[in-house]
């Protein structure tokens, strides 16, 4: 699944092509995604000028005066900027056609993504109860330490809880915990404030580096121009279970936490 860096990379890639452009039409070939696309989308968006593209958690928000298009890429979704004459291929489900002869095309083989029209800014049940953005000033040591107190949830699961902080998916939770030197399988209420300071800094660093590298290319994700992200070559632990730790050479341990693959070093992470 595309995680926050992949979604932010997509946002940065498509926004320059969309901002200030008028939508000529919306072509929906397959409305049945994770939730069915409402006919309201084409009715409301056609004729609107795009004011900007934002991201909230893993949701992309295309803004107009009348409302917002909220897109989630699901497991295998992607967005491309193409000439509007480009023939549709299998799994090309939605085209946002612009008056300038270009279009934004939504491609999703597994159809686990979603596209909604929002009449009111940020008003949708999927956006309710979300935690702060991990790269924002709100997400700091004081915040994370305070919400972790007395929590028995295992630390990695706590870090991946979107009500605590948004967008720290499995790959980056593994990497941040390794960078901070903290085991993923201890209760969230156990680490000290000093250790939470290290974890907050690690989360911000890992996500920032991944965004700058263009996202992590895993299976289905490629950037808006079709090229892959390159952060995968920088992974320290994720996908390396049983391989030597890059810090101490001990074999990395791989377990399942919350039904997700978890890799860590039993020596470097305590």
C-alpha cells in the first residue's frame, strides 16, 4: 500500500499540472471502487478551476471553490498526468479531463482505493478522529509521550494508529524504531520521555528522507510520471529479516505484530 511519502510524492508531482486549470469533464469507467463513486463527482467538478492539491494523512484533496475531490490510492492506486487523447488501458477507471488538453488519470488494479466529492472542506467520516500530521509541529515529544502514558498497546502498533499520528505505515514504523534504537514489541507506555524524543525525531527524519527520495517503490507504486521511488535502497530493516544488522551484524529478527511483518535488531534496539 502506498504510504505517506508515496502519497506526498504524488501530491507534489501532480499539483503543478493541475493548479489553475479548469476541469472540462470527468470520465468514470468503473465506479465500483472500495466505495462506489457518486454521480455527484462529475456533476460538481466539471467546469471548476483547481485551486490546489493538499494531503491529509494518506488522502489527497483536490480543491475547488465548490468543494474538494478526496482520493485514496488504496493498495495499488496511482495517478498520472497524461494527454487527454491517451487511450485508456485496463484498470484506468477515472479521468479528470482538463481544458488544456491534459488529464489526471486514476489507475487501480485492485480497486481498493476511493474517490469522493466533499461539499464542505475536510468534512467526511474518513477524516474524523485523525491524529496530527507526523511532520507538523504538533507532533512533538510532549504530545507523543503524553498520549502514550499507561498504554499497554505494543509500541509499533501504537505508532501506526492513525488516531495517534497519521501516515506512519508499516515500512516507516520499522525504520523509525530502528533509528531510535527502540524495540517494536514493548508496551507504548514504557519508554521514557528521552526515548520518545528520539522516536519523534526518527519518525520525522525517516519520512522526510523518504519523501525526498521519491517514495518507496514496492510492487505497484510508481510516481505520477511512471518512474519508481528510490527510498527502498535505503531501508535498514524492513524486508531484511534474517539478514545482518547494518549496525552490529547480528541477524535481524522478523516477527508478526498486529498481523504486519516486523523486523528489528535484538542488540541495537532495546
